[in-house]
């Protein structure tokens, strides 16, 4: 038996929880975004994809601790830069600043010579294919996810993107193939499949700038190698920021600062931080320690 008083108490508690949730909802809706369009936003007639970071520093608005300090590097169109460094060194922050998920605290980032803060957010992000550390998928189909960044992509372009991302094998195994359903967040596919679909979505967008923020971590070695090889030809006219060592230039980060720049061979010779990272992550062959040895 439940007394009327118990029922009243439970209803009151439910109403209080509902009001509390509604207040939190209103707080989110009424929050003014920190990243907004410039009132006199510029436009680039023909984007080439030349990206420059010029003395970029960054700290979060509620914490004065520097995350990046005086970071400077240049990526001409058709070139690639790899970011290497220990956890917390600033790699993800560098990746997040280009699409303006945050704005620099000091210095500037330019696209084809124009400060990205002077471009409209829509135009800037249209030029970028961004793949975060953890692949993000939306409810719908495989096709709708792959075309999310560029709805006008053709079937051929979508299929090509999936092939480059090494996703066609598991897609074609599904009865409905590209029309197969994807649950919100991609909960009905594996971590590796989710990453490959996220990479395919960026490729299908056909952007001038690619950002791969540790986007290959869930892939097995065979898939990883095949994907990198296929991706190389697709991105040869775009600028690329990634955590892939096979790049035109490698930037070594430590505590938000660039402590080394160069090729793999140069950094193995001259950069102690890179030497430590390489020895912990690369094989003897990749480190060049097996050169000159005869095969048995």
C-alpha cells in the first residue's frame, strides 16, 4: 500500500528533477558561443590550402597555464607535417585550432595568407577534412555518414573514399551495403570500422586541408599500411597535418613547444625527445638499426 503522502513526495521529487534539468537545458541554449564570425568576414576566391602557424600560443579561458607557446610552422599546399610528442604535448590542440574549435591566445593561423579569424566559419570548415582521435558517426546510413561533409558527393566519389579508407570489405559484407544503418555514435560498428568510416567521410569531402588527429590508432598494422599508401596519392595536392611519421616534415612537441623539426633521419640524429619516442614506438628496421644486415 502506497499512501497519498508518499505519492505526493515522489511527484514533488520528480518535478524538482525535471525543473533542474530544464534549467540546465536553458543554460546551454542561452550560452553565447565564444567562436563567432568576424563582422566583416573575408572570402578566398580560390583556396590552395597553404597553412601557416605564426608564433601561436594558447591557453584555455579559465586557466592561464600555457598549452602552446610560440609555435611556428608552415605547410604549403601539397605538403604534409607530422606532429610527434608525448601525451599532453599539444598535438591535439594544434589540430583543434585550425578549424577554430578554439581561437589562438596569441599569434595567428593563416590559410592562403588570410588570418582564419577573418574567414567565415562555414567557409573555413568547408576547406578542412577533420578526423578526430575517436571516430564520430551519426544515426542514419553508411552513405549518409560518408556524405555528411559534402552531400553532393557522387556515388563514385563515396565509393572511392571508402576504398582508400579500407572500408569496402566490411561495407560489402553487409546485406544493404552503403544503405546499412548506423546507430547514433556508431555503436553498432567496431572501433576500427568507425575510424575507417570517419576517415572515408573526410576523403569524400575532397578538402584542401586534411587533419588526422591520431586517427589510425584503432587500425591493425596491415590496414594501417594499406590506408596510408592509398591516402598518399589522394592528398598529394592538399596540405596535411597528422600524427603519421611518413611526412615531408616532422614537428616534435614537448610541453607545448616545438623542440625539433626535420625529417625522420635528421631528428633521430639531433633530437633527444624524438629519439626517445622513436625507440619506444618504432621497430629496429624503421629506426635504421638493421641497415647493412644480410637476410638469413
